[in-house]
């Protein structure tokens, strides 16, 4: 028994000595790799901020003098922890002077300053988060436990409000015109230095068709017509002679046409004028011709303004004058008859009535116009649906059905209609391409959106789509410039992130259909300009529209300075 107790006692002493030796050994190793103090590490920005769907961070750290063991390897890696998950950033390896590896070598005596950059894919729960720096350290083959260090608190996520559904999709417009103006021309030609109307000219099919057009327009209940006579002389033969010829041609043509209109019982006003020397017509015909040295003729016209000098200089160009006399000048000896016809379309009342009772009685432009006359989306949807049945090869009604669905937030349904519009148009509908870009942005596919916008030229909403891409990429000044004077939540967000708070406030106050996001962004502007009263009033407005969005304010770094304020606390309840 005595020996047994001695044995136990010796064993305890031995174990105690072993533990002490181990602790001493570890202390001996770790004494040269102590925990870094937080003042040696700085993360920027503070707080972290969402940019282009990412949460970037730059970490500047200092390894102080004599801290880094020559045989040590330290792997440093940031981790962003939030409720429900964590995200790891880029790891950096640092090593002592005696370590053969690929890490950055840190001199033991001098220490070093290092910079590490990381980026985390943003998820909404990161708004309430903490960023830590972790250390995986070894000296030789022995692991050294170094505590992680908290280096940032929370993520400023205002940029995440960028949303394609904040935009209005592009309507494909109708081309309806109440009054359509059309002009119909016919010519009566004259021989050189003559003003008599020749029977051959008066029997021309061209002139007969023209007179029938005037008669039909005059008799149509929805048309009006008036007539113009423009008599000309060619710019050769001298100004005095040409003026007499042009005057007589105009008189003879007017007398003939007045009699013809009376015979046809056409009561249309006739306005007549003459041009002594038709230099403009001469220039136009020369430009279109294939005559030799035509450029020389055109230069001569530009060099001289006096009619007689022009004529003489052109005659001096002997190589071309004969061609002018044969091909150009005869076409200028004429009276041009113009019938100005106005076709008066259906009234709004007629179009609205037919859209309900007999849509087939409307052409494509009229039925698309009918949709602009109704007040509710349900009525518009009914008209556009009928339009797709009657005019299935026209892309516009399909596109506009998509616009209605997009406004409701039905991305999948809108995508279906926009895709139909694109298919019907063979990919040429600029509005459909712009709207499909909005769909792509709603799905965070910025590359596809940019490609689609290349075929959306001329659409008014194009700049807004480009502004949204810039906003989602974190290019805030570019985004604000693209949005221009647009009054939307996205435009205001670009201005907030560009720190133009006065303009953002003006934009938000002018949003056509303000929603919870509008009120929330107003509260952000108020917080950034230290206006507690407006922070509170706008958050109360958010609460009346969207309780879930209001709950976000409690954790939002934008409002951190008001977290303990009683009015703020009451507003977010």
C-alpha cells in the first residue's frame, strides 16, 4: 500500500512536470507570434458598402517590428458573418524570412505594412453583419492559435435599391393621325419659248389620273382638297423673256384647270404662281443626272448669283451645254399641278365605340390608338389582346401587353409578351429589345441587357436602361447623367449615391407614382442631411405602404446615428 501511494504520487508529479514543460514550450514558440492589436488593422470603407452587387473591402494591416517569426507562416482571411450565413474573402499568405514558400515575406526586424482586398457577393441579410480577420498561423510544423479580430460592423446597402421594376417599360406607339396630308402632282409640259397648251399634253394618262384623284377627294365625305399651279420657264433665253413665258403659262394653265374643275363639279380652291427662271429645279435635275462635267456646272451655280451671269457662264461650258439643252432644260418648261388632299380620320368617340362594338372596323393604327383613350389597364389589356388576334403580325400589341405585366411586377409574364413581340418583328422591335433588357436587368444579367440595348436605338427609355446598368455597376455619376431629368426612384438613387442630395430630393418629390421605396429613399436623403423630422415622417410613410421594408430600417446603417432616438424608435415600430 505504501509503495502504491508513492507510485501514484510520482505519476502525478511526472504529469504535472510534463504539462508545465508543454505549456512552457508553447509559450516559448508563441511568444514570438503574439495576437495583433486591432489598432494595427484598418478596413475601408467604414461601414462597408454595396457597390455593383458586391461588398468590397480594402484591409490595411501592419506587422510591427520583431513580431513576425522568421520560421512562421500566417494565412490571413476575412470573413463577413451575418444572421444565417457567412462569406469568406480572399486569403493572403505571409511568411518569415526563413520560410521557402510563395507568400509575401515579412522581415522580422523591420516588420511591414500590407494591403489586402476582398469582395463578397451581397445578400440582403448582410445589412446586419460583422467583418472579422482570421489567422491560420504556424511556426515550423506547430500550429499557433491567434484570435480573430473584428474590423468592421454592418453593410451600407442603399445601392441595392436599384431595381429594373422601378422603371417604366417602353410602349410601342401607334401612328394614328387624325388628318393625313398627301400631295399628288402632274405636269403639263411646254415647247421652248411657247406658252400654248398642247392637246397631246392634255390627253396624257398622268393628267387624267390626277383629275380623277381631285374629283374623288372632293366627293369623299372625309377628305378635303385644294389645288396649286406652279408655272415655270427654264433659265435660258434671258430673264425678261422667261418672265413673260412663265406668266402666260400660269394664265393658260389656270384658265384650263378652272374650266375642267367646273365641268367635273369640283369646288376646290385653286392657287397659282409662276417662277421666271427655275434655277432650283435646274440644280436638282443636274445633281440627279449623269451628264459629263456636271460638277463643273454645279460649281458655277454656287459661284454666281446673278441670273444672266449664271446663264452666260454655263453657256461658256461648251462641252456640257448641248447635253443641258437636250436633257435638262426641256424638263423645266412646265406647269406643275399639285392636289393637296387632307384625309380626316375617325373621331375619338367613333374609335372608342368601334373598339368595343366592332374592333374589325378599325385599322391597326386606330385600334392601337383606342388603347390610349381608355383609363384602366384592364381596358387596355382587352384592346391589346384583341389587337393581337386581328393583327398578329404586328409586334406592338404584344409588346404593350408586356408593359402592363411589367408594371404589375409579373416579370415572367412580361418576358413572354416581350419575346413574342421580338419574334414577330424578327428582332427589329426597338421597344421589345429595350424591354427585354429590363427583364435581363431584373434577373441581374447586365451583359445580356447591354447586348439587347444595342438594338433599341430611338426608344425614349433607352437612357434609363443605360442608367440602370451604370447604377448596378456602381458607376453612380454616369448613371445620374444617363437618367438626366427622369423622375424615378432609380434616378434619385443615382443622385443620392453621387451625393447630390438636393437634386435627389427634387426627383423624389416629382416621382409620378410614389411607393414605399420612394419614401424610404426620402428618409435616406433626410438622414444624410441630418434632418430627423423628415427621417421620421418618411419612415412612417414607408410603414403605411410596406411593413417589411420598414423593418429593414432598424438595422440600416443609414440610420445608425438615430438608433437611440425616441422619435426614430417610435417611427420604425
